[in-house]
């Protein structure tokens, strides 16, 4: 039972639900659209556009993980506490 709890975390369940909804939405939108970016234009099905944007968003989210942000915040907090201690020592002198 513990192994199942480790596999099916809340984060993974939410990911699976969102992924299924995105795939359903994408499959219901099969018409083609023209997408322009800087110097080129390409015509592709909305399905491809939706899935590619979803993948780009997932890669971006992975690149800027929450843990990285937490580490950065903790580092800044540690530096601030250190600075406060140094200032308190200077005041006491």
C-alpha cells in the first residue's frame, strides 16, 4: 500500500488529469491555423499547436522548479539573518 501512495502522489494525479484534458481538448480542435513567428509562418493543425505549447510549458516549469525557487529564497533569508546578526553586534559595541 505504501508503494502505491509513493507512486500516486497528488502532484502526479493532477498532472495526469490535466494531461488527459489537454489531449481531449487538442483532439477536438483539428482544423489548421497559420502560426507566424519572427521571419517565418507555418500552417499546422491546432492539435499540434496546443500540444507543442503544452510541452513548452512543461519544459519551462521543469526548468524553473519550485525547489530551485525555495533554495534561492532560503539563501536570501540566510544572508539576511547573517547581516542582521552583524548589525546587532555593531550596535552592541
